[in-house]
C-alpha cells in the first residue's frame, strides 16, 4: 500500500489571458483567475487546481474562498501526515460542508502523488480505457453573427463534430436556426447556464425544432420541478450541469425524470472520487454522462480527460474550446494533448502525466503562499 504524505503545499493565484472574450448568459470574461496547488513530497512535485473564478457567478466558490478554505481548513490536518489511500485523505474533510472546488484541488494533489508513487497514470488509477477522448467546442454569445458563424466553421474545419452554443433569453432560437441553415445536420447542443425561469417554459419547448443532442441546464440549478415539466414537453434530452453538484442531486434528478444526461465537472462535484461515484451510479442505470469543463490549465484538463475514458462517458467532452481557440500564457504545453481532429490524447505517464513549466506558472501568479506545518507567505 502506498504511503501518501505531503510536507508542503504552495498555493498560486494564477491569472491567464484568453485569446478572445468568452460570453455566456452570466457575462463576459477576458481573463481567467484560478488557483493552482503545487505540493512536494520527498523528491516528487504534484499539482492540483481549482478552476473557479474571481467572482461567484458560475459557482458560489471563488479564488478567495478556495484560498481560505484550503489554507485554514483542508491542509492543516493533512500536511506532514501519512495516509494509506485517497479515501483516507478525503475523510479528513468529511465534516466540512460544501467548498467542492477547494476539496477537488487538494484531492488532486494526492491522485497525482499516488500515480507517481505507483508508476500509474490517473487513467489507470480510475480504471479508464482508451488512448483518446473526443472533444467538442463551446461557442460564446456573440453580438456579431458573422464572427459567431465563422468560429463554428473554423471548429468544424478542424474536425470538431459536436458544437455547443451558449444561450440566454433573446439569444437562442435565432442562432440555433442560423446554425441549422448554414451547417445542416451537425451535432448541436445548447447550454443556458441556468438563464431561464419557469415563465420561459413555452418558449424553451419551441427549441425542440432544432433537434439538438441535448439542452443543458436551462433552469435554476435546484429547480427540479420545472426541469421535469420541461423534460415532459421536449424530445430533446435535458442535461444537468450546475444542478448536478453531488450524487444525491443526480439521484434525485434522474429518479424524478428531470434530466436524461448528466454533465460531470470534477471541481463542481468535489473531486475525482466523487466524479467517479456519479459516473458509476449513472452507468449502472444507463444514464449517459459527459465531462464538462471550466477553463483552467492543462493540470485539470489532464485528469478530466482521464476520467472521460470511463465507459459511461458517452458524449464528447467540453475540452475543445481551449485547444481550438488558443488560450494565452500556457504553463502546460497543450501540444502534450496531441489533437487529431476531434480526438485528444489522454496522458499515459504516471500521475497527471503532463509537464508543467514552473517558471511560467510562477510568472503568471498574482500571489503565492507556502503552507507547511507553520504557514508563512513567500
Ligand atoms: Mg454548462
């Protein structure tokens, strides 16, 4: 049995510029801020990442909350202590409510550590199969329809086969119709990031005519009642994203016929262990899942792709956008994912299996904090 022990963990508040502003129903972003963890154990360096935002729009967690919870709550019972399994690590925060992105980032350090100690990739540790994962792109809300159509055309020319567009009231039926008119029967889906309300049900029901792969999270995350009502009026399957924040919520939504597909985001559900549990539950009931993405770095991308090789992941993962619309300031070289068409290579080397440029990571950090048994700022 491996002994999992970290003696120090450094938190890095990272800012990365995006090549193009990305607009969803919640607003537009031109740069992403998130938290990277760099842990040390003997001669090994391991990484974790909380790809949340500076502001609590997508999730209630932020860079600031993740920073505080990791330094003050999650790390103190871990540093300098030995654990026999990831499960034992996770038990240390059993009584901590919420803060799933923070937990996922810390857990990730130990998955990377376990993989490096045992000489196994995260894919092997999780039990995934296959060398590649199919990815799709996600296209932001655009004021300029010409640019919008050009972005989609570029993705299709690169071999992407699943196109997702972000929608909101006033930007839904028309862009979907435009896409069908220009590109015919491509695999198309829409994601509302919970932008609609029960009063929009009649309007949402009309989107059925676009014959989408799925409609993702149209209504507020906890509103299973109206998701169920909408599901009964649509042929298009409903998918939960923001609403699928743990296994219990997924069980409720599926049992209640409020969704037919589940988007699993590793951070949102509190880490790879929880993500696998949701996958296993859905797979046993033949509920398709797929791997969602929040823009971050290749650290989280590597383990998310590993997760997406489990057998229940039946739709393309969301990781195409960062590969097609080149994101600036990489500290993980994206060529390590060797894209061919819509297929992305899953890292096979031990741990997360990608090389991190630490000098670049340090340069992109707005602040850093080194946590040991006695924490001090560097
Ligand atoms: Mg989504």
